[in-house]
């Protein structure tokens, strides 16, 4: 990927137990899927597929474009296109005015305060007791069902799982009653969930956390992947409007994944708002961690 923008990948898996609702004809029955993977690449514009097509490997977008169905006239029919409304409509088709997810956060007249899209004070963090608020999340504010809910309603043995760096990315597309949803706590470095889904993390998730993989990314450098000449087709590396990696002053490559628990940042108010792994999140390493 030659884009400088910071993409985040969100993965939802649907392990489908075949049932009569999906076997309307013998032809369908011969092609019944066992696994469906739905992927959102946040902030990746559709035209990037054509614009950088020659740079893609044989797998990935090239494979999907050549061997799959591609819809080029899809449009948003709602505004504004904040992250949470997009996640909420992705697998539900329900517009924000009905689903209740009208932004990442909004002002609640009933509560006389701003509320976060997935906040839920009635649940507890699961996977890291030191990060209480980060785990107090659920689809409590979401008034819609998604593909995962429909699958489970016709086949209770189907499994639906949402995984994303951010809680809203894992929670909203997965629906009301998934098998589980997992998101990343950038202070502890753990993948966590909430008591809405589990009383304790599944053994495999806890085993993954015990490997401390996020620590291996700290203090690494994000370099450009391709020869410099190939970047001429896009705008300058410091274009207006680009965001910065936490701890850096500009958007120019290379980028260092700072460890905000290092003594070099201790006591400096400029960095006090950052959590230990915040610089990891908007990098390709954050995507690797999600996968």
C-alpha cells in the first residue's frame, strides 16, 4: 500500500451452519458457504483500487476484482459519514436516523450530556481489569439487527465474531447477539471485550494476550514499502489535512512507533494524553495485529 493515509482494518467472521433459509434451491445447496469474512478498510476510497491496481499483488484486491463481483455505483444515502454510522449500516442496511447511531458521539437531551456510541455503564470490562471504561461497551445504543443476528436467528449453531482495534468497529457490525466482539486496549496491550458477551475471555483469546505481541512493535519504524519513484502519482508526503502518528509533529515518512511508557515521555505534559500503544494503532502493524 503506497498511501500515506492511516487505514484500519476491521474483520468480522461468520461461521455458518447451513440451514433451510439459505438452501432455497439445489444450486444454492451445492454452493453453501461455511465461512463468510466481511472486511471494512476504514478511509480507503473506492478509486484507490483502480488508481493503484498495478501495484497490488495477485491476491487481495486484484483477486477480488478479477474473480468476484464488484459494485462501482454504491453511494452513501446518509450524512454525516462518521465512522460509527458507517459501521452500523454496513451489515444492517438501517440508516442512522432509525438505528440511533447518528455519530461517534452525540448530545443526549435525556441525560444532559454527550454520550459515546457504544458506551454501556451496566457492563464490565473483560480481559483487563485495569481499563474499566474501555471495556464498558456494548450495542446498547444500537436499535438495529445485522446479518450476524439474522444468521443466528435461523441457525443457533452459527458463530459470529467481530474484531477491530476500536470498540465501535467490532461491536456495531457484529449486531445484537454475536458469539463475541473483541477490541484493543491501547494501555494494557490486551484484546478485551465486555460482560455483555462473556464473563471471562475465551481461553484462546487469553492465550493470545499472554504472547504480548504488541510489545514487539514498539519502537519499530514504519518505512515506505515501494521505490520512491512510484509515489509520484500521489500528493506530497506532507499534504494539508493529513493526520500525524501520536508523538510526531508531521506526517512525513519514516514514522516511529513510540512507546509512551518509556521514561523519555514521563512527566512531559505534551504526551500525557497518550496511552502506551497509541502510536501503534494507525500503522500497518496495527492491521497486522488485528489480523
